């Protein structure tokens, strides 16, 4: 079918973030409104609900999680790695299903971050790195961009 853009649900304005908020981006909302994009939330697809505990990747990045050398841990200590991996695979399936030309993902998330994530210390500190879903998409040659970089490529994808 016609290639679609897949976008993080929270960027589309859905209140699906861990704390029940959204991260509305007006360009993303317009893509949805114009029928060019559909919204997905890897964490909900992995089996989480909203609200949920904040989680960070501990011991590396999303690439390391896929390799089995890092974990995703909730603030209170629960290991949720498997749910994050499940959400990543579900998102990859969706991207294939809609023949996604590009996936626009919320920066800094342990699932969706594509250049920066939190460093695993739960101290609100960021580091260079990629989330679990973004890592799996890239590994499968699916193009990924953050909402921060979307604006510079909008002309190309519209
Ligand atoms: Fe869901 Fe990704 Fe947004 Fe987190 S950043 S709420 S996983 S869409």
C-alpha cells in the first residue's frame, strides 16, 4: 500500500507517557490530520498501561538491550526489559505493515530516543544513545528521526 509515516503517539498529543502526559508536536499532529501518519506507542504495545513507573536503560543503550548486555529497569527496580523488547518488535511489525517511509520518535525515551536517552542513574541526566525501539528499527533499515529533526526534513516527506 501507500507508504505511511509512523509517529510516537505522545507526539501526536495522546496522553500515553509514563506520567499520563503527552508531548504534542504541531507538525506531527498535522501529519496525522492530513492522513499521512499513524500513531504508535511502543510501551503500550509492549504491555504497559498509563500511568506507569519511569524506566531507564541501565548498563548501555537500546542496542545493548537488544544484544542482551543492558537492561531496562523501572525506578523502583523492576526489570522490564522483556516488555520493552516486545514493544520494539510490535512497532517494527507495524512499520512493515504500513510500509513506513520513516518513523518519527520522541527524543530521550528509553523506547523512542534516537540520539539521546537518560543515563540509567534516574538523576535526569542524559547521554548520547538510542532507545530500544529506535535501535530495532534502525537495525532493520527503517528510517528513524526525532521530533527535533523532523522540522528540517518536513519538506522532503510531505
Ligand atoms: Fe510511547 Fe514512545 Fe511516547 Fe514513550 S516516547 S509515550 S514509548 S510513544
